[in-house]
């Protein structure tokens, strides 16, 4: 895991703790660090930006196995963020309903219904976008694996070509050596034949 991804991860966890503290206790203080948190909505927006950066960082990892692990972690964090955002929206709706107690009950119910429908539509849109993103990430991982397989195949073929080239070079050297020996043997035979002719000539000359 890269240091950049780990830094984003730590920031995300810190912001989530602050949001949970705000939702659970109605305060704005981090339970572990004691730091004063920002508005929950602002913290959730920052978490969203961190997840985008974490996804980009995960996709840049060359190792396919580690990339898959980091992307799974990002997807898990997105689900956690969605849960926190839904909880914050519910609390905002309830707070709005209590703050407008002077209006009619019917108006409050209608307003609540409209806001709930809006929230459901937003959730459906987010779910659809999340599915598309997951499918895209899966396709990207499959392409990466296929490219790795093709690279291994190409490297194996290159190795075989180098072996064939080496064998061809050795064969050429053997043929050249055989040709040289053949020429040497022919020259030796010619020399022996010439010597025999000279000896015969001398022999017949003396005998005559």
C-alpha cells in the first residue's frame, strides 16, 4: 500500500469518527483525538473527495492483486459513507419537522414525503453510478490481467526466437567448418596425386 493511499485512508477514518460522534452524541468532537469536527455535511463531502482520490491512487498501483484489494476497500468505504449520509439526512429531516411545529400536520407530512422521495431518488442514482463504477473497475482489472498474460506469451515467444537464432548460428558455424575441412582434404588429395605422378615420372625415366 502506497503512503499516499494510507494518508487518505487515515484522513477518511478520522472524518468518519467525527461524523459518527456528531450523529451519536449530538456534538462535534472526535472521540479519539478530541479535535473539534466541522459540520457533518462538510465532513461527508470531504470524505467523498478522499474516496475519489483513493480510487485514483488504487488504480495507479501496478500489482493487480494489490489493486483489487485497495479497490475493494474503497467500495467498502463508499458503503459506509452512504450509511452516514443517509443517517445525517434523516436527522436533518426530523430536525426540520420539529422546527416547523407551528405549521399544519398535513403540510409537515407532505414536506416529509417529498424530501423522502428526493432522498430515495438520490440513493437510486448513487447506487446506479456505483454499479457502473464497479463494472468499469472489473473490466479494467480483466484487461490488466489479459495484458499481463499477453506479455508473458510474447516474452516466451521471444525466448524461443532467441534459441532458434542461436541454433541457426551454430549450424552455420558447423557447415563452415565442414566446408573448410573438405577444402583441406581436397588439397591434400591433389598434393598426393601430384607427388605420385612425379614419382612415377622419375621411376620410368631411370628405368628407361
